[in-house]
């Protein structure tokens, strides 16, 4: 999977591509996708979720659920925002062994992160 280059991902015959939150383009919708090609994207708010839905992603990585940065949502806002989408939601941001049990309170299908696995 390649980030932010769907055309190259298709050319290299990869399984899919990742569309970051800052990418709000729709040019990839003109491409012909293989049946198992998967588009995933990330978002930080409801506006970006709507863009990802229009970009036809199958899963949305929503951040930040726990990490207190400029994109911080917290668990309640995360739940509210993710309830507005029918897409599969993956939690991001500040997930640790101490707070991972709180993900059961959300409709996220999983989580992703770097520090959790280090």
C-alpha cells in the first residue's frame, strides 16, 4: 500500500492505497480499480470524514482519540463523530495498554499506532 499516490499503487499492482486527511482530491475516482483494490483514508473531524466517504474509501483512520495534540478528540467526541459515518472506523492517537480497553466503548473496528507497538 502506498500513501497518497493511487496511480502508482495501481501501476505497481498493489493491494490498495492510503489517502491522507489533507488530500481532498477526487481525481482517483476516474481510475479503474481491480476488484480487491482497497482505499483507506484518515480524518480528524466530520468534514474530513465526509470527504473520505466521497473519495470512496472503505476504512477511515480517525485521530486523535487519546493523544492530546491539535487533533485531539477524546473518547466522547470520537464516538459522536464516528457515529455519523457508515464506514469502518479505526482509532488512532495515544492508544496504550492502560487505555486500550476504552476502545470497546466505540464502534471502531480496531486501532493503529506506532508507540503502542514499540
